[in-house]
């Protein structure tokens, strides 16, 4: 297989022989102050460790379990906050896109457009994201086999855009539960794209709290270690200074005061694997 390498910005890439890509931030933009706090901590982590960091946060969580759940500040205010973070900390930015109509506005300042797992088959959305020229990160649907993600790749590549990432985030196993098949990263990487492991959503219990999703934060680190050893190119970790008070996905978020320790373990395993493979 030819080398897999995707440039995110002139200063950051993901793939063969690249430093581990770390995508991290809060699930949703709760406030500008919270995002700035988290981005500042993550920027310091990146300065101390050999990694490529992308800050993530969603301006809208359009797939919340309940109509009463907090969704975020919306496109205009959310994009303003993300741009402020990017300008202040000089970090690449990732956010979700749910509608083709939002792509143009987001692509002006966002470095990675993320397709939520539930939307990974939406042709118009994938094509619009591809046409933006930005890196497109497609989360594998909880209902999708890893090899079937080739169709999503083909839709984006039809636009001439080959800057594609796939993210593993678990597969539905019965009701309110997900499992991670550690064959999945290798299968998806065989499709010719870098693969990211979403360690926090993989321990989510969808709808497990009735009107919201639960999570098993205690399994983030074991799964993160396993996936990094299995050969992923990057990790996705949602973090919050007070996860139990977070407005979205708190049960599976990593506490901000432990995020560096968690990331360092992934870096050690990633770098050891790269050395063992002779890259």
C-alpha cells in the first residue's frame, strides 16, 4: 500500500510516520470562556509533547436524545468562538457539519469538517464537504461495517478531494450499548485513508439515561491503549473541566486535569509501534 499521509495545515499532518494526531475539546460549545479554558490547557499539552493537536467543539448537537437537551450556540456564534480560539492559540479547528448549506461558511475558517456518524451515508452532505477542499473526517456509523465506509470515501473522492479521515466510534451491540471491533482500524486503513479512534464516544451508552446518553468513562483508557497499539493514526478525546456538569456527553468525557496523562500514554504506544514497524 502506498504511504498514507494527509496534510491538515502546513504545520500539521496525519498518517505514516507523522506524530500522533490528537483531536480534543468539549463535546459542545457551552460558552466562549469554557472553550478558551480548555483550548489553553490543550495548547500547553501540545507544546510539551510530540503530537499534532486539533481543537474540536460542536456549534450544534443536532442529534441529542431529547428535545430539551442543550444543542449549542448555533452556526454564527459558534463559528465566531471557534475562530477566536484558532486565532488565539494557533490551533487547527474541527467541528461537525449537519447540513450542506452550512459547509461554505464553515470552510472559511474550519480546518476539518466532521460528518457525524448518523450522517455518514448522506450523499449531499458528503459531496458538499468534499467540494469545500477541507479535510473531511467521517465518523463510521454505529450501524456500519468498517469495509462499507468505502462508499463514503468514494462520494468525497468524486469531488476530487482526497483529504479524508475515517473515525471508529464503536458499533451498536444490543440496546444502549456499543462495542469496539479492534479489526476495524486495520480494515478502514486498508481503504487508503488515515484512521482516528474516538475513545470517548466509543464508551457512550446511547440513550442510556432515558432522555440523555450515558457513558462508561472508566473504559476510555483501556480502549485507547488497544486502538493505538492496533495502528490508528490519531485519537479523538472529548474533555471538560467538570465532566459531571457538562451539558453534553459528560459521562464519557475525560476530566481536563487528566487529559495530558491520557494523551501521553497514547503517544508512547503510538511511537513504540511506529519504531517496531521500522518507519
